[in-house]
C-alpha cells in the first residue's frame, strides 16, 4: 500500500528534452526528499524540502531543480536531459519534527536518456 | 572520509537459516540508524530502526544490534524466507552543515536458497 507516488515509473527520452518527475504523498508529511540511485548502489540525496516554499540542495551535486508549492507535491525537473542523467530517482517523505524517524519511499522513476 | 558501508556485498543463505548483515559506520556523532529492504523495481522499505542510546532492538523476525564502541551495526533475520531476498541498506542520520540527513551504505544483496 503506497502512500507516496512517483510518475512515470519508467521514462526513455532523447537528449535535450525537458523532463519533470512527479512525486506526491498523501501522508501530510512536511519533509520530502529526492535521491539518485544507480543500479545496486547506495542512495545519494540530491534535494530536500522541509515545507512549502522551502528547498535545499543535497549532498550530491545535481543539475536538476525542485519546487514545493504544495505540501503533498515535490516535482523534480531537468531542463535539458543528458545521458549522464540516466539513473533511478527515488522520492521520500517524513513527518515534521525530529530527524530521527524513518523516511517513506516511493517506487522510483527509472530514467534513461538516449 | 566518513562513510557508512557494508562488509559484504552479497550473502547467500539457506531457507530457514538465520541471516546476519553487517554495517560499519565512522561518524561517532550519528545518533539514529535505519535498516531498509529494497526489492527489485521497488523503493526502499523500512525494516527497523535504532537510536544510539540503545544496543538492541527487536521486531518481527528481525533484530538490530548497535555496537557504538566499534561503530558497527548488524541486522539479524531469523528463519530466512524466500521473500527476504532483496538488497539491504543501512543508513545513519548524521549532520550535514546545519541539517541532519540519512546517509546510506552501498547495500548487501541477500539471496535465499531453497
């Protein structure tokens, strides 16, 4: 039972296209995150948000941008996709309050740039 | 540098046996740790967490042990079942600048043999 939804699940697209990966959660969580994960590898935080109109860059440098206009929605955008952007992108959320609580993940978007 | 990592990238166990997955961390300031399970094509799923003021925590068929002296974390799965086959990640909650974020290890692939 998923309370955090990512679309599309898979995307194959050509170089230079603008892409938006969608992430929505129905749990009312204030905190949301985007991670990048190559197959079988660890997750790297690329963006996070602690609430509406709050966005920050994560530990791994990324050419993507994010926005947080509504609590439940945290889209990630690539203005001009390149083959180096090929990866899996995972969205997560967690409740307000202590950072010592688990994040809930979506099932990811697997992105391939040709 | 500081990192979260796993001792073994793969682990194969017989169905019904107990599994132990290990994780080393190097940041002594980390105060919260989580184990996630990631099945193929899905996002990480929370298994169990532990705070640094505890040495052991038990869940349903799973136990997490924390040894702060040697900065070691382990996940024990009792009576391993085929459905336990997945990649297991440990993560620590540590400070990055003024914020605290989860930092993930590189994962252990657990394969349950019939």
